[in-house]
C-alpha cells in the first residue's frame, strides 16, 4: 500500500541527516494531496516555523499551510491534555495533577514523558470528530534521532512487559497495537549517503524489526550531489588534478574544487549502492540544496520530489 494511505508516519535517523526537513516536506506533500495533515515536533526547539514562515509553534496546534497544521508537543502539555481527558474538569485536574506530591510521583515513573508524547501522536492519529470521522487524515511525526527514537517507540512494549493490568497497561497496549499495524503506521528512515549515517540507519532498521516490531515505510537518502560532469570532463579533471596536464595557475583552484566535488559524488554513489543492497523498502532520493538555510521553496521542492518517487500515480 502507498505510504500516503497510512495514518501515522514517523521519520527518524541519525542526528544531522535532515529528518526535520524531510518530515516537514513529506507533511506538505500530504497537504497538497488534499489530506488534512498534522505535523508534530516532540519537545524540541522549533524549526518548522522558520520553514513555513509561520508563528512560533508551541503546544497549541497552529495552521502553517492549507490543510497543514503543526504542534510542538511537550510532556507538561501532553500531561495536562491527558489529565483533562480523564478528569474532564480543569479545577479537578489542577487539584490532582498539579499537586506537588502527585507531580513528584509522576516524574519518578521511568519513561512517562516519552509515553505521553508518543501517546499524543497516537491520540491525534485516532482522533474522531462529532460525526465519528477522522479529525486528521495523516499525522506526521518528526521523531527523535536514532537512540532516543528507539527508546521513545519502545516505551509502550516496555510498559506492557513491566505491568500486566490497569489503565496505563491498557493505554500502552492500544498504542503498541497501532504502532505495529502496517496498515496504519510506517517508520521512515532518513540518512545521508555516508558511512556513519548508513550504518546507523541499518541499526535503526534492525531495532525497528526486532525490538519495536514496526513496519518500515521508506528510506530517504538526503543531500545527494547531482552529477555535474560527463565522462570526458571527468577524465580531463582527473588528469589536470593529478598534474598530468598543464593548466594555467589561475584555474588550478577551480580544478581542485571540481575534483573534490567529483570525489564526493563518487563516495555518495558508493553508499547509495550499499543502501540499495541493504534495504528492501522504497528509496527516495533528495538532492543537496546549495542554500544558506532551509526556506519554504526548498521544502516545497522536496515535497514534490517525495510525492513523485513514493507515489507517482497519486502525486498532484
């Protein structure tokens, strides 16, 4: 089934590979298809607002584009929303959850903050309106980097293995069931075509299968340099760079830059070959954008590329 048919879409990968950019771009591609989409950051310094030129994104859901909304989930805000869902009244919530003794007890529960945040994502992915229809067609989560991401997604199963009954067990069971359902959820892996990111992505895939039991949606190879030179030009650059051709001193710097560029392209191709051998999920390729910062036109361009590669028949 298409990635665009799932309800809950998560992106994770090694820190620094651009997963927030990819998650934001994918969310925009969903919105452009007419899907009412929620993009979730999880207790991080907000980047999404700068991508879309919107107001700063906090714990309240805001609109950033047509059909696209965003929220930055914090444990405290998730705790308040969860407490209000149970207790219904603000006054009762404050009496219980803002009690110093109760808060101290809650803070001592291992993994509770992570359960609250992944529970918030599950809540929105299953949220219904007054008529029983889904509030959100798609919920896209910019999940934490590899190590913390694995811990976050493993929390429901850890809780289920630690306790055998009660409200917390039932909530964890529902979340785990949703996260492991390939018809509803997909974990997508973002990487660069470099040694450490590719190896860490393999580890995340293995952990997702063995510990998390989560379905892999796709692998996104980010920051790929486009091939600039044809074979004849590459041969000439190599010869000039190695000193086998006589060139003017004024162009030697450009020759060195061209040689370095081609070496990077060759290195990336080596790791792209490894990605293709190692992963059986669809692979999307995103080029390197030579920009000072990520702007909305960049997000828009990546969104179009992702839609074209992941579901060309359904792309707008």
